[in-house]
C-alpha cells in the first residue's frame, strides 16, 4: 500500500520523500511571528495542568520548528506559493475580524473562487502542515496529501474551518489585544467501533483567528494504516483508550479545536 502511505524514514523529506539535506519548517510562520511579536519577549508553553513556560529565542528558534524536515526544493519553490497565498488570506481575515465581521467569510472574496489556484494554494499550505505534523510523530506520509501540498496532485484532501480562537477570546477580555500564536499538534481521529483511524487534524491560531484543518481517510486508507503501519495505529489506539477512560469536557474540546 505504498501508493497510500510511505513509511517514515529519518533524513527523508516529509513531503516528497527524497533523501536529502533537510531544513526545518516553522510550526507557526516566522513572518507572522515577527509581525505579531516584533522584538517582544516570547514564551512557549501549553495551557493548564501547571505546565511551565520556556523562553523562545526569536522567530528563528529551533523550538518553533517541526522536527520533521523538508528538502530544499519542497521548502522553496514547491511550497512558497502556498505560503504566500496563506499570508494574503490571513491579512484579509484579520481585516474582517477588525471590522466585526466573521473571518470565515474570507472565502467570499472574488480571489478565492473554488476553481482558482489561489483557493487551492491556501489548502496546499495546510496540507503541508499536516504532513509535517505526521513527520513529527514519525508517522507515515500520506502520499496523496503530500503530492497535493507540493502541487503534483490537483485533488484537495484538506478540509478547513475558520473561527475565533477561544483562548485568545478569553484572554482579550482581561488584557485586551495581545500577541498570541498557537498550533494543535497532531490529532488522530479514531472510529470507536472499528478502532481504525478515520482522519488526522490540527489547528493554527494567529492572533484572534483560528484555522482548523483536517484530512478524512477513505476506508482503504484506514485499513492500510492498521495493517502496514502498526506502530502508528497502536499508538493511536492507546491514545483513544486513554481519552475514553478520561474524557475531555466540552470546553476542553472546544479549546483543542474540536
């Protein structure tokens, strides 16, 4: 089933799979971090549970990079159009938010007709992020998803929802507007009846706006993951059981992007 998923291999690009010198991809875009934080001191951490925070040494900090790497071609010409398009879309979404409008209406802009390349490029950006998150946990590379991310496949397998981040919302009622960015890591969606993976998802927050994005697996893909990539599947099953034993509250789920 190599045409569906490619096993994780150390030193191989998490988009095209080639063995090459790799560069780190930002979990949160460096340009967005610079625009929001400037020279302000940044800390990295998670909400709740008494977790401690650590200093970030600026936008180029390795702590802000995915551990999975990209080859020079994928980190450059193959994905830069998608990176730039997401920047454009986010600026429009911020403008809508500032005007009191729903940021999800950004796709009503004439630039983002579904048949156009700008529309596809936005989704290619999130396809890249999903592949990087899979690489971070040494998960198999979704072949169709990665091919879409680098423009080798037209079929879009990514879903996207845009809303206002609840963590930013609550903080802003106390402290006003502030610099804030977050990401959701990798969540594997499991089917409780079959115990097979149904999809992968994450989120990205820049300031007040959250982008929730995901891919849904076809039945053959779920079966291939369980049969050919058992380490990944078993880890997902264990996480599912942990969630069943200690379920999250509705509020926690909302903050986690569900």
